[in-house]
C-alpha cells in the first residue's frame, strides 16, 4: 500500500541518497522508481556476490559481436536480447543494402552509435549521423546506404513507440518533438533491374525469419503523404538534460520514448550534483519490476573512461550499480569534477529479457 508517510527505522541519513557515513545505499523499489520504495542502508556492498544459474548480469563489448551485415551486404543484425514485448539487436553494416527491408512485427527505434549515411524510406530520404535516434514505423519500407561502417543499437517493439505523456515539466522537456527531422517525399526512379526485393523481417514462421516480395518497380515511389505515422530522426544533442544540485535523479527523469513494456532513456553529459555529501553515482538497486540494459556510447565517469559500445544487462531482482571503489573515488574526487561526462542509452523492460547465445558466449564475466 502506498502512503505519503515514509517510515524511518534504525540508522538512516536525513537526506535520501546523501550523507551515508560509511553505509551502503540500497533501494528496493517498485514500478521502475516511481512506485513504493524502501531505502536500506547496509554495512556491505550488495553487488559483491557470485552467480550460479541463468538469472545473472551480463557485460559484453559490442565490438566483439559479429552481426552478419558487418561482412555480408546480404546479412542482417544480430539478436542480443528478446522477450515478448521487444527485440534488442546490433547492426554494423558496411555496405549498402542490395534489397529493401520492412520490419512487420513492430516499430523500430534505432540509436546510431557510430557512422553516418542515408536511409531511403518510402516517406522520403533521411540522413543519419552519430548520436541520432531513428524512428521507423512498423512495416515502413526502407534501405540503408551507409557512408562508412555504421553501428546501430536497434529496438523492435511489438507495440507502438510513443512520446511519454507530458509531466509537470510540460510538453517540450526533456524531449521536444519539434526538434525531429521528418523526410520530404522523393520518389526514386527505376534503375533498370528486372525486380526489386523487399525483405519482410518477422518472427519465425515454419522455421523462417524473413519473407521476400519481388516488385518490377522501385517500391520507394511515393509522390506524397500525410498523417501522423511517419519516420524521423532526433539527435541526442537536442535532448534537454534535467538536473539537480542536491540529489542524483532517478532514471525515469530521462525518459525518451516508450512502448508497452519497454522504456528508453538518454543519460547524457550534465553538471554533477554540487551539494556536499550528495551521492553522485546511482545508488545500489534491484529494479524488481524491470530488466535493465545500459549501452555505453561515450565519455567517462569522474575521470574513469567508459568502454564505448559496452552492453550491460541487469535482470530484475538482482542487485547492480557502480562498484564501491568507483563510489569511493567519486566522493574523494568531489571537488575535482563538476560534470558527468558520459552518454549512455538505457532500455528498461517489464518482462525478463533472454540473452542470446552470442551474448552469453561473449560475457566478460564468464572469461
């Protein structure tokens, strides 16, 4: 039962996530940091455990994964995680698609970790660059033409991706939809080939994960369109970061897009908390209603470089958070750093995520 009264028992600091005096700050919360909560103050690091069994965290360098589109123009992305609500994939395409593609099981939300290029879509062309989010509606036909190697973090949801409801900050913060880039119609002429392949990507039916349609004309022949269902790009440089001087804010403050059971957040460079005694690193937690994926795009945390492309998965119910040494360093270096210089993409899911065989084979914790 929720209550406006929060009880306090035993030895606790006055301020939440601050003035710990040697204790370890551990949050047991419901509803992804917005439901009932209990902050426990422990003697020991709750992440200092050894795991036996399938419900364990994984950490993988995406550079070690080998999507088939990295070496074969006819290849596709690599599946990293899945549940009934979404798929999380990795693409590292180096050559233009010799076919068109249409994801028919749900919307696509793509983060451009590296590279730049052109997306030819039936709504018109869209340029993409590092730091872009690309939104493609379910069953939108497109073709990727990279300028050079492009690394994409891809999230396919079985439900519509949508802008979160406006909260107390209003409709333009932290994500202002007016900052998106929307394509203009630009039909593409036929180039003389006999037929054009449109590859439908879908969940496996009778052992197959794709179906091909073959047209005698270029399928990107749209002269005009209207409506409210269209692709767009949005760069993280245009995302407004919400900050606080006196407390490390919960991840939900940084929500970007959401679908049923799937929440996507941007953790971006920002001023560090400045009130003495405030814990600058995220508190220990075991987000009991959500699995969490963190994709490290760039930057550092108080002078500690973050491995670009690191993919970290924390199953719900399992403690996670920065190690105690990193927390101690953040306290010791409090006056040396006044900014958090990192860019991290976070994906929270209501249902448990199943790591693929490629993730388990490359898990840094298992070597």
